[in-house]
C-alpha cells in the first residue's frame, strides 16, 4: 500500500545482545537456549540469539505485504512488549503490543479474523512498562543484512538461506558447530549456490537438500 511508509520489526536481541565477539566464540547450547523473555522451542530460540528469526521475518514481510526491503527496519526492544509497528505516509505509527506469550499469536493465527478469549498473560497496567527501542547493530547481528539481501533477490535465495540455517542450528544444538559460526556458514552456502530468479518447485526442493548437505562440511 502507498499509505505505508515503513514497517518496524522488533527483536529482544536475545541473550547475547551485549556480548563481545570474543564472548560469542564460547557460547554454549545451554546459554543460547536461555532466552530472557520468550519461552520457545530450541530451534527458534537459537534463531532469536543469532537474529536469524528477524532475517526470516524481513523476507516474510517483503512477500506477504508487498514491501520493498528498504521499507523494513529492525529495532532492538529488550522487554518484548511491542511486537511490530507500521509507520504511515502521514507520519502516524500504529503498534501491536502484548505481553511476551507465544500462546496469543498462535491462537490468533488459528482463529483469524476472530479474536477469542485467551489464557495468555495480560498487561498489569499498574506496573511500569519499559518501551525502549534502539537500532539493531548490523555488525553485531550480520544475519539482518543476509535477510535484507535475500528479500531483495527473491528466487532461490530464500529457500537456500532457510535450509542452511535449519541445518546449521541443528549442528549447533548437537555440539558440532560453534554458535558464532552459524551465520557465516549460512552466508557461505548462500554465496556458493547458483542463483535462479525463477525456480520451479522441484528446483527449490533440490536446493533445500543441497544447502543442508553443504552445511555439513562447514567448520
């Protein structure tokens, strides 16, 4: 829509948002699975720590809403209360807020367009709520640049990045790949594949398997 100026995706930054590069080299599986605000499965929890979850959300937002990648921003929001914002052409902003409880978005995905009573947490309006937002550092979170690149390219890039990341995270969870090598491994596989702007479904499925195999040789 021409009314939408930009979309802001928020991210907690995960458990390592203040870690140095040296500290990231010694991250353990247990540390990566200790998310500060969300309770999720192992794979998505690791994605939150690398910010690959936001890279994939950039791609999703681009295709679901017909946005140019330049219209999609990622902001760090540690309390995970604001989940997304839309800025319109007149400068006004609409935000979606709720306590960080995965039951709510899962329920709404199942009940859409209806909203039903939910067991999810409710806001305590008598308590102080922190709504700080800060720009995501592209040097600290290189997955974000990958997401923007893939969103802009389309074609086979998304399938390759997704498959490579799934395989890399699986290796990390098995203790077979260091945490700080997950994103570089995905980037290397993405660069190595032969890009096709108009792939068939069969081609995408073959590339999915190829990317997973390529990750196995990464150290």
